[in-house]
C-alpha cells in the first residue's frame, strides 16, 4: 500500500496494490498492520457505513464534536470529490482544507482523523461510498460546516449549471466563524 500525507499531514491518502488479470482484480481494502504503518497508530473501528448518492449530491461537511470520528473512506461505485477541513483550533492547519478524487476506478482511500469536518460531492451519475468510523454515530452530537464558506474557499469541481443537492441539515450548516470547533 502506498501512503501519502497530504498538505494537512494528519490526512493520509492510501493507494492499495491492485492485482488484476483477465478475470478481474483483487486488493486488500483494509490491513491493520499496513494501516498502522501508514498513519502511525491503530484506531479501533466500530462502525461501517455505506451510502448511495446521485450526481451533484453534496454530503457534508459533517463532524461530531464530543464523540469525534476518525473515518477511513472509499468509493466502490462511481466517483466523488472528497473534502476534509481541519477544525482543531490548536492546529497550524486550522480552517484549511484538502480534497481528493476517490473512485471505484482509482480505488484510493482517505484517512480522515478525528478533529476534521468531512464531506463529498458526487461527480458521476451515482456513487456508492463506504467508510469505517472510530466512534459510533451520535445524531445529538452532529454538527455541520457550510459547504461554501468563503473563509475556507473549497474549490469544488465545476459542475456547469448544476447546483449541488443538499439535505435540509446541510443547507443550514454554519460558517467556520460561528461553528463550534475542537480545542
């Protein structure tokens, strides 16, 4: 597995070794030993999540403040632009973002440590998104950072005239200036 630390070094892009032939392909989507070597720790994953979304759906930017979740994310069908925003007030990268295109074709995964808001935009006709979390979903603790906060200035891929499809919760996300963040 190839591991690349991104511009925010705690966020790690993981690229598995894929073995393919005329029958198809095989790869290890998770190996605890390799994951530990790549990120320097071995978090306990407690929940797996799976979502299906159509083109232009933007989910996020979500985070849990008191029960922060680390997430190992990947796409098994389609393509998304995946984004994380550092919400750790003590971090030199506070308020900064990184984004990566994840797809079924490239098989890349992203490690999103606790302390970050996370979201993605579906670029293909549809996308199936899988992720492991290090803490359970706690709806009473969920927060949402607005996807188009000008102070963060995420460079979402151009979708022409298509406006992102947002949930009612995501439509009411807060700007970084007003959001509760990690210490």
